[in-house]
C-alpha cells in the first residue's frame, strides 16, 4: 500500500504544472503582439510544434523510430483539402476533427502491420507507408491535383465570425488554441499510468509483459494517437495556407521533424517547442543568406547539438539551470 501511495504521489507531482512551463506560452502570446508582421512565420512554428509533439509521443516516450511520420501529416492535410474541394465542406473545426479521425485510422491500420516488426524492418516499413500514400495521391492526380496540388481550397470563418486574413492574425490564434488543447491532452497522457507504461516499453519492451502490460495494444494505441495529432498539424497547414501538395508526404518532411526533436530534445514535450522555433528561424535566416547551401548550416547546427548536447538544447538548458540552482 505504501508503494502504491508513493507511486500515486510521484505521478501527481509530475502532473503538476510548474511556473517555468508558462514561459513558452507567454512567449507565444507576446509574439502575437510584438511581431505582427511575422504572424505567418509564427503559426508555421506552431504547426511544426504540433507535428513534433506527435512524433515525440512515439519516439521520445515509446522508443519507436520512424522515417515515415509524414504519412499522417499528409493524410490530415489532404483530408482537409479534399473535403473543401470535392465535398464543399469548408467549416474549419469539423474539418480538423475529420482530418484527425482519418489520420488516426491510417495510423491504426498501418500500425497494426508495422508494429509487428522491429528495428530496421520497422523503420523501412514506416518509410514505405509514406511512399505508398504519396504515390497513391500522385496516381489519382485527377482527384488529388497530383504534382500541382489542390489549389481551390476554401476555408470558412471560424464559428462564422473570424475569417482567415492575409496578416495571419486569425491563423495564429487558431493554431495556438489547437496547440494548447493538444498539449494539455498529451501532457496528461505522458504523466498518466499509461505514459509510465510507455516509458517501460521504451526502456525494456521484453520485460513489460511480465508485469501484465499489454505491450502490442499499448503500442498500437499510442501510434494511433500520434497519427491523429500529426493529422491535425497537416490539416492546420492546409487551412491556413488554403493549399496542399504531395510534398506533405515527402521524406524531407519526416526528416525535418526528426531534426526538430533532436535539436530540442526527445521525451520532454517542451523540446518540441525549442526545436521547432530554432529550426524554423534557422531555416528562414539561412535561406536568406544562401538559398542554395542553407542546408549546410542546418547540418552544422545538428552535428554540434549531437556532439555537445546529446539530450537536446532543452537538456542543455536544464543542466545549466541545475548548476545555477534554478531547477530541481
């Protein structure tokens, strides 16, 4: 009984919000007021954060390595776009929910097959899933727009009141609200007993069945949840830009979100915030300096992060804060 009580207190302590956690949200709010000319860039960062959070669930907390997470991002993006173009359904909230549901279904079906494998086979199957979806979209180009993408996407005002504007004000607030909702859900999930079980699977998958954990079911559940979140990020991109293309399924998209997590730190939630911010700003600034060789700068920063901050920039900040007595 004492052990169970200590475990429950530990979970409650982890679940409690800390003052330092308000900082990224205050920065996001301040961005809206202090940088009104960069709101488009701002909501792109927010979309990347959602995408990175979805990957962190399966990579950082469960240990599932994937090179095909863009499959769910692209599914969400095209669900929103196809609903608008072919079904003439332009209401953003229900469209977002539908995109999450379709991406979750793709995650459930593909996860049922992919998660039966391990190691390199699993990685290759996740990549193959993305390629299959991308080529399917290309084959049915008359329906999906093919290489030209979907150009006639139209999104109605949110609740019939807030129309997406050229300055990105509505888009920024919309993405921030969706991020806040998904973050609260994700945070509650990783600090729950289910989240502790996921950590156990990450540390030693072979031993978890010995304590009664239904490993295959839990892996499939988190994979499906992660797919739904990635689908939400894809749908937000389509809704805010009113355009989507097959690039949303690309290997580069999966690679970018992996780089974001490596930069920020895996298994920490807020690593997605730091990584997405650093990556998008670096990409924007380096592309201005050298439109041809900007990836060299990204690669250099990535190598330096792996060598000097293997736990990511958030881990480096935590270590510095502990030495200064600011963090326990």
